[in-house]
């Protein structure tokens, strides 16, 4: 058999080398496709990050209603999915005071109690935007918490079925007569003492308390 020239052998080795490189490259691409799965984002939903991974806020301690706070049912930035809005027939609202009578110079502290009488959890806006404390003597309204309120805000909270919650940080009545025209006045009319009777009524989230709380000022 005649021997080929050296150039022929070099061309054959070059062809084999190129074929080997293409074969290895094909194997590498197949392995990368199996591992990387670049189509997964289109065909499968990406795993949802946890609250800590995504930076989203997690539920914290429950604030209470004051001029800028809310009562203690778990507050959230928006209504929880699946939780319906509270209805008047299910929510019992009551005024709460830290005492029944107050000696001269002692300021009444006013709070709100909420009870969910319904069979299911419900959502309610317990922010200061929806809170109203009113102090009256007979038909004479002496003070409203909204007359000189600053920076009211909303806070949607979930009120568990059968639960009763009461604000821990109260709103303080300074024993003066309020109006939107006298917010900047330092010497507003002071409520008479000497055993005078006053009634505290409350409203929150559009729901009014069915009864009032009587207090006496001395």
C-alpha cells in the first residue's frame, strides 16, 4: 500500500481534532441546559421570598388608638386577603375611662373597647382618622377629639371573632371646651367641677358606641 505524504496525515489529524472539539462543546452545552434551566422562569413560577428575604414588614406588636395610634387587633398595611370588612351588627364599641370620678386637676383618660360578636374575623379601620371621642354635659358638647387633631392616619386591623380589645394608650381630655376655632388658645373655657356629670361617647371605623360612659368632675 502506498504511503501518504506527511501533509495528508496532518490534515486527517486536524479533522479529527476539530470533530473532537465540537463533540465536547455539544456535551458542555447539554449539561449547562440541564443545570441552568433558563426556561424555568417562563414555565414555572419562581419561589416567593419570605418576609425577611423580601424586606417586607412583618407583623409587630399591636399599637393602640390615641390621636395617632390604633387599638390592639393585629394591624396591617391593608386588609388581609379573605378577611371581610366588619359590619355594624357584629362590632360592639364602648367608651372606657381610667376612673369614674376625678378630683380637681386630674385629667380623664379615655379609651376604646372593641368586641367582635360575629362568627368570623373581620377587618376594620382603627386609625385616628376614624376615631372620635366626644365629651358632653346633657346636650352641651364640651369636647371632641377631632376638633384639634393633627396628622390623622388610617390603620386597617383584623379583629378576631369573639375577641375584645381595649386601647392601652389613652386619649387625655384636658377638661376644657374645644372647637376648631380655639385650637391655638391657651386659656380655653374649663369644664365646671364640683361633682358635675359628663358623658363620654366614642366612634371608630364608622361604628358608634351604643352607650356612653359617665364620669364626674370635682
